[in-house]
């Protein structure tokens, strides 16, 4: 005889437990455990076990029978016997989007894209779907599945954006089994599911949007994509903290995770790859939001630079590197006397690292900020997550404290260590070339990144190589 045993799943992290408790021991959330569907647990009694021939067909974690979309079976083989070919890349028709994806969309890949409401997720995917549907090589092989909007609303958006919608196939459905049946019938090259939080499977009794429904529905869709070669986009909601809603395992199941960055009231949008099995992580695509949808930005570095009539204190240009390309961004700092407890605020940078850098500047640069408020901002809403921004942040703070502007022709990059040393960063010479391309005449960089003195490609820029923070501050204010 089999007995029913209930299990409980945390709605915050997806962890499983044998009994209910008020707090999840994995993520610490309170009242987040909900009962999952009963699982049949056989007794360990050999005399009552059924013969293998009479057992029911096993089911996968997605709730659909194993092998439902493919009759192939895996086999053990030596690694050197596996045939390796180039990934089949499908161009999306948007070069910046192709850059973030790693050169195009890989057949059979699953891409999860998240962002705040109204930031442009559905817009860019509708643009992508119509572009790929009208391509001669993919004519009529794109399917847009909407679970949140009606077909009329999708058609209105396509008309407003003046998109060619004659070849794009659309479907309004939320049941994953019905969606897979439609995909099997249409056999599209790409499919878009908007959004995964609205999709449900008949194998789970809970409401759409829960951890179990999201996980199982995504598992079915992912398995379909892998077995049929259909490239799949999944739209995901985000929480108030900015992370994808649902279990963290959702990000592990897919091949690529993309996040929209930037404020919804800004005209610029940024898409960052935080996971990519087929391309560079942290690759950044820059777009401008217009009446006709998202348009690519031809010169991304130019949009993050402010142009002043004369140099201002507290501003310095940093050469960052996002994914595979260098990017010029302006770092601004404001240091002022505190009217109470000193505050530290960083927009576009790591707050904890800012506090550490200010301590390093006090100890090894001779400039202290105790009793003062410090505000640091990266212009344009871009998020800089690399340590190559350290030197620019400290020079901007020093400029604000001294109330002395740094030259507008100065570009900076370098990591600052706890002992005050200036450490090298990757691709230093590519960063210098980007600064030269935009007309910068001076650059303060780590000594280990300095090019050879007789290098002809760097004749037009004054490279100041430094090893210590105090030397960098002194040389910067001598320019």
C-alpha cells in the first residue's frame, strides 16, 4: 500500500520541507511555506512492491511524461567521442540585443528576461519577434504567447510601433500543456512566453505565480526547447528588490538571464546579461526609448558624459568595461558637512565598497571624510559593478572636498587596494583607445596597465602611470 505524504514549499526560495513551520530555515522568510501536492510514498516492504512491468510511466519534474517531445535516449559515451559544432545563431535584427545575447540567439536556448513594469520587456520582444518573423530564413516561424494581455492589446502595441505584424503568429493562453501542443503544431524557430508568472500546469493544483507552478511550467517549456531546437524567451516579473520573482532555481534552469536597467522615466534603457552560457557575462546593450519602440544607441559612451562650459568640482570620467567593450561614464561626487550623523549614498555603485574606499583614502591619501556626507552617482543610471571604478570614485570625492575641478580632458581607471596600491584592471589598452577615440588627452591608470613608451597608437594621449593612491591624487591635481 502507498501512503500520502504532504510536503511544503517555501514561496521565497523554493526549498522543500516535510512539515510546516512558521519560518523557512533556508531563506529566513516568515509564513512562506505552502503545502505542495501530495506525493505517493511507497512503504519499504518488498512483498507489497509492484513488479517493474506494472508500474506507471515515470514522470519528469515538469509534470509531463518523459520523452513526450522526443524519442531519443541518452547514452553514456567518452567525452572525446562527442561531436562539437558551432552554435547556430539566429540574428534578432537588433544588433545591441544580439551583442547582449553573445552574437545572436542560439537555437534551442532558453532566455529569461526580467525588469521593472513598463521598462520595455514586451516592447523589445515584440520588436524581436516581428523582425525574425519577416526574415527570409525564418519566415512565419515566430510565435508570441501572451498570458497577461489580450491579442487585441498586442496588436495595438504592434500598430503603435509600426511593426510588420503580417507574419507573426500570436496566441493568448496560460496553460503550459496547451502552449506546448500549439508549439508542436506550429514548430516555430522562436517562441516568446509573456510572462512565466501567468503560466500554469494541470499537474499542480496551486494558483499561477506560485513557486511550484513557475518551476514546473518552466521545466516543461525548457525541456520542449531543448528537444525541438526552438529558441525560447521567458518574460519574468521582478520583486521590489529588483530580483526575479519566484524560486532562484528558475535562473539555474535557463541558459541566459537578462535584466533591464535604468529608470522607467529615463529615455535610455540598458539590458545586462547576468548569466549567459553562450556569451560574455555582464555584457551591456544600450537602447533609447522612443515613440517607435526601443532604438539602438550608436555611440553609448557619449550618452553618459556631461558637457560643461568649464570643469566642475566632483566630476571625473571613468573608463569602465561592460562585457566585451569599454564604456566611458561620468562619476560625480558631492562631499558636504553633515548636519547630523554622516551619510553615505552610492547610486550605480556598491555602497559597501564606497565605505571601504573612503577609509583607504583617509589612511593612504591623507583626505578624511569623517563628519561629512558623501554622495556618489554614476551619470545616466548605469550600474558599474567592476572594481576598475575605485580610482575614479576617490578622485571625484577628493575633487569635491578640495573644491578644485579636475581637467575635463582627464580619463581614469584603476582598482584601489586596502594598502593604498593601485592595482591593474583587465583590458587596460582597450580602455585607453576608447578614451583617445573620444578626445581625452590625459589618463591616470595603474602602472601595470601602462603601454610601452614608444607605442605609436598611444602618441596622442598623456598616460600617467601610478602605483599608489597618494601619488594618483597628487598627479591629478597637478594637471
